[in-house]
């Protein structure tokens, strides 16, 4: 890879994608961001914005032309169309880093079933090298409690004892950047977690400690949770999420050392994540 590689970043305006862009710029790379609306991207001036859509492989091919590597963030819960997009990437870039999801129970380290495993399989069969950064539970997903915490002291959830090793988005981005710029990571799969396993009840307690407030959890019936999740994210996601949370009561997720092994720094704690996002949980003045 050249001293100033050109890296294509999909999902560049998302939580992880923005950090990947910033990390690449800090490392001296040229960044090309694949975005739907350049006018709304709000990315640094040094970033080359390329307009396109994942549903149109011709636009991803145009964006990938001449790039040295690409970061792939696949949208949604279906792998439909992924083969065409990956084929377009493979025709132009030698290496793809894919943000996947990890199955972390019973000592497993493979991808979560469903879209993540399907996209990984497509990449493994494509004429391109790849690196998989498999995230555990994203700490940022606990922002779903923010409205309840801003407006009160009670958080409703169906499985308070479900235990996860939540990963900070900065650690995900740091691993992705390293995998994009260092060819020794080609052909590897890594698991990104936080440094500890916390129940959802523990997570709420930590939010309260950071905010200087006393918060409590109220157990929600699975039926009520299913109805709310189905309305917001669809029936398929609701069923998958509830089944997984229930399993985490019996078999908590594990912790991986891959963040430190790949980036050279310890994984950030959930308490650190809450400090970084405290404004999202703060009660209205």
C-alpha cells in the first residue's frame, strides 16, 4: 500500500463510519466517502465525497475505482444485493474490511447468524482479501434508554440480567482503521468487545453513577417488549433480539482481548462510553 493510500469508506456518516474517517485522516490516508447526500454529509473538507447508493452497484464501482482498500458497512438485516456490491468492490479494490457482528457465547467466535454470516461468506468467495471486525454488543445501542432516563428514573426492559461485553464505537473504528492500513490483517477475523461483562441492570446503574442520579430497572414483559420492538424495528428484529437477550441471561457474552492486541490500547470501558455520551442522558433543564 502506498504511503498515502486512498481508502473508500461506506457508511461514512454513521456512528462508526465518522470515526473511521477521522482515524484515517489522522493517519495520513486520503479518504473517499460514499454518501447518499453530499450536501448533508458534514464531513471534514479533506474528504472526497462520492454520491451513490448501495442499491446501485454501478455507483459503488465508480466510488471504488483507484482506491487501495474499502471499509464496508452493510445496511439493514438482509443480505439481498450484497453480492453485487461486493463484486463491484472486488473489481476495483484489493482489500475490504467489513464491520460484522460476533457470536460470543459458549466460547464461540464466529459471526452472528443471518446477514452478518451471509455477507462474510460472500466476501470469502470474492476475488479480494478481507478482514472481519466482529463487534459484540454496541454500547451506543443503550441510547435506546436515553428518553426514559431524561424524563424519569425508571428504565423498562424485558431481561435485566442479560449480560453483554459492550464495545465502544471508538474501539471499533480504531480496529477498522488498523485493518485498512496494515496488510498483515488480511484474511483475519477479530472480535471487538469491551473489557468487562455487565448485565443490563449494571449498565443502567453505571449510567446513574455517571449522571449522579439513582436509576432503577423495571422488568417489562416479553410480550410488551415484542410489541414495542416490532413497531420500531420490525417483527424479524424483535424476535431475534428477544431470543438473544433471553439467552444472555443463561450464557453471558465473553470478553475478547482483540481490541488491545490490534490497536495497542486497552478497550474502553462502558463507564467511559457513558461519560462520552452523558449529554444524551441528561435530564432537560
